[in-house]
C-alpha cells in the first residue's frame, strides 16, 4: 500500500482519542478524530476513511445509529467498522453486529491487539475490493 490507510476514530473521551491516534499513527496510519456522533458521521461521509473505530456511547448520535446509517448506505457500506466500547453486555455486541459492525471490542483494548485487528480488517477489505 503506497499511501497509509486512513482511520477515523470517533470517541467523546479526548484521552482515549489521543491514545488511539498516537498509537495508530505510530503503526503507520493517517488518523482523524471526531468527538461526537454527529461529527463522526459527517467526517465519515465527507472523507470516506478506510476504517472507522467507533464508540457506542456518544453525544448527539450514538454508535449504533452511525453504524446503521453507514452500513445501510451503498456509498459507505464497504468501510469496515470496529466498535470499541466500554459496554460489554452480550446484547450490545449482538446489536452492534446487527447494525453492520465488522468487529466488537471491549475497552480498554491493548494497542498491539487493536492494531492487529485493524490490519486484519483492512487486509480483508482490500481483498474484497480488488
């Protein structure tokens, strides 16, 4: 891949966004952040990132709605979405997958493990796209 993959991190906790941004940039990705659901949805639609890391509990628009709006739209459904949430209830995981999320991870997630998941999803989506 000649240009680094672009990742959108949507999380309302600045410390988490910053940790994810720094860690993913060190792994070679270009990272953009959004602090609420509305901003996240807008940036996803405008910039069409290669992958989205999405929290569930967000102001203005929750992660379930964002996921559904993107995955049920032909223009964005190909973008892999990883839900990264402190919520670990089985029904939250089930709902996230039903709304189209590719993966559900519980916070906190070791950065190395998260990067491995990101790489695997990006590889899988590039193989589907080619």
